[in-house]
């Protein structure tokens, strides 16, 4: 099983980019200058690669190797294009999953495992503010990371607009929703949005979504782990789909 690999140095990272390696994230030294560094920055912005500017101490924690102010992590998978994914599933009833602010790799891995078990057509992540797809993700997903296409986009809101334009219903999971996921009728293709446990879904995203669902909760607990909540709703969506198929026979 392949896991992630770290690349050290600006030239090595530029070489990896030129050979079309799938880079999960790049960490750059704050205040770094020079023409080679500017060339790397240009590539990062052109390709929309997730990146952060960090102090030297943060880079030194990665490895004792000479990083020269830049470290990149190669992803264990090839990310997909959202446009290609939508085209591939055109004419099919498909379920997509958008994750907003899910930063824990184990939560992401657990969600991927459930997504594979419930036939999710693709998972859509933002380039920034999302858990890396690394060896912890691979391990927790139990292979699910290799079964479900993953898309990285610059902004989730743009992905939502594209999905809506393609006739896909967008459903947000929010405790402020009126209806529970068990009352809502999932019809046709849907894109389910899950937010982080502490912040939920960004207000700007909630403004462009009409449909919202929640999970009914008892008095002893206010919320569930995001991977658990996601699993419950995905299996409810699968149950509704299979119920319809049985009744059509």
C-alpha cells in the first residue's frame, strides 16, 4: 500500500510538479525570497495547490534533512476533477459528499470508509482548512480512500454552484434544520455537506443552500462525532434508495 512521501527543497518540489505528481500540501518558510522561490509560488497559485507559510521551527519538525525552506507532501492517491466526476456520473443517481472544515485525519479516514460502504460517488474537499490525505487517512479508511474519488477545490461554494447547475440537490447537515434526515426524502442525485463539530458549516455556504437536515438527539448529548453523524445519514440515504428500488420491482 502506498502512503505519502515528503519532498524537501524548492528544486525537488518543482521537479515533482513538472512530473505531475499529486501534491497534497506544501509548507513554505515565511519570508523566503529569490527567483526560484517565486517560480514555485507561481506554480502553486496556478495549480491551486494547498500551502501554508510557516516559521523555520515548524519545517524543522518535519525532518532533520536540509529542507531549504520548502517541504511538499505527495498524496497517496490521484485527486479527481469535479467537472470530470460530474460528467462520469451523468445520467446516474449519485451521492456526493462535501466536507467543510474537517481537519482530523482519522475523521476523514472514517468518513471515507463509510462513503465506500454506501456507494458515494465522490468526496469534495477544500484546498485549505481540510485534513491531509496521508498514511493515517489511508489506515483509518481501511482502503476506502482508494475506492471513492476525491476532489480538491479552491472554494466549496464554487463546487456547490457547479453541482447545482448540473441538477444535483445540495443538502446541508445542521442542528438548526427543521426536518430530520429520516423525514427528508432524498430524490435524484444529492450532495451532502458536513461541517466540523465545533464550527459547523460556514455561514457563507449556508446562505446558498435551501435544503437542510438534522439528526434527532436525546437530552444527554448535544452532538455526535462528525464521522458518526455522516455515517448515519449516508446509510439513511442508501436505505431510502434501496426501499424505492424494492417497491419498483
